[in-house]
């Protein structure tokens, strides 16, 4: 077992059920994506899903006419987040590939919408989740797909 | 709303984030003490939810709307316990890191709650 994580071997060993992420999927079910760093990725996607979905529902239900483009894009973002969360929880090779495609799409979306909002602010009377590359969300929207892609690619080599 | 309460929840959340972040840094999973810490933070968030709803019922208005305000209060209540339950399924430093992330989310929600309540 090559410990790829930090080398500080604490006396109280962490459970042996799930070995280190990179150290052969010994005890855990093959293709499982929610383990090790994957848990953190899933958690953040879950938070973004809840945030984006509830925000979209509220905005579209109450004030869609004010900024249709922005709210429609927020809804798209919400669907993408929810789908990625679902595939990550589900696990397996097919889900992993689907999630990888969606993470790439998400990254493209963030970069496109981010640039769009900066170039043509007049088209967006109100902010979207992806405005200014996710500035309103501590840049998580632009960092999360990168982390997700990293984790999903790494899960393949480990499996 | 009660500013002191918002500040208290924020500080407690950041302290929890630092504590669990430190555990993750030291390669440790969440321990009983961490869960007691989570319980304290969750209790504060629960008090905040009750106080917030009471204030709305008494006729005070949230600047950005009562629905959003209550939605954020519920989100603030769920953030840390949800991360804590997840950390039970991952008995490694990544469980601790997830709780730390959940506490940071709570702190961010507190800032938003303040914005939603007061005139921007």
C-alpha cells in the first residue's frame, strides 16, 4: 500500500474498509466514486445542486420576465449540477464517463457564461450562478469542474 | 435579525471548519469530539431558525423576501449535519475535510442571511 496521501502516520489508523484512494480498490466496491476525495467532490456538487436548483425554481416561478436569459442559464446549471451529483453517487464506469462529459460541459459553460457576462453585461439584468466565472459563489463553479475532472480521471486509473 | 446570533453561528462555524480542517491535515477522521462540536453548531443554527421564524411571524420583514430568508435558514440548519453524516461513511481524513467544507458553507450562508435580512 503506497500511501500517496500525506505521510504522517497517525497512531489511530483510519478504517481499513476503504483503502487510500490511489492504493488499489481493495475493500471497496469497484467503480465506487464516493470514497476518499470523492466524498468532498460529491458534497460540494450536492451543495451546488441544492443551491442552484432552489434558486432557479424560485426565480423562474416569481420573476422570470425580469431576466429570462440569466434565469434560464441558471436552470441549465442547476440541471447539470444535479445530474453530476446523481452520477457520482450512482458510481460505475458508465456513470463515471457521463459525469466526466458533464464536468467538461460545465467547465465550458462557466467559461462561456463568465466571459459573456463580462463582455455584454446588459444582457444580464440579474446574475446567474455562472456570472463572472462564479464570483458570487467564491469561484467554486469554475474550480469544481476542474476538481471533478481530476477525481474522475484518477478513479479510472485506480480502478 | 438578531445580529449577535448570526455572528455567533458564523464564528462557531469557522471554528468548526478550522478544527476539522486541522484533523484532515493530521490525517485523522472525525471523532466523537468533532461530532459534539457539530451538534453545538447545529443547535445554534436551529435557534437561529426559530428566532428567524418568530421574527417573521411578529411582522418584521426580510429585505429580500421571507421565502428566501426561510430557505436559507433551512439550508444553514442542514449544512453541518449533512456533512457530518457523510463523514460517518468515510472514516478517513476526507470525512473531516468534508465537514470542514460544510462548516465553511454554513459561514457563507450566514453572510447571505445577513444580506437578505438587512437593507443591501
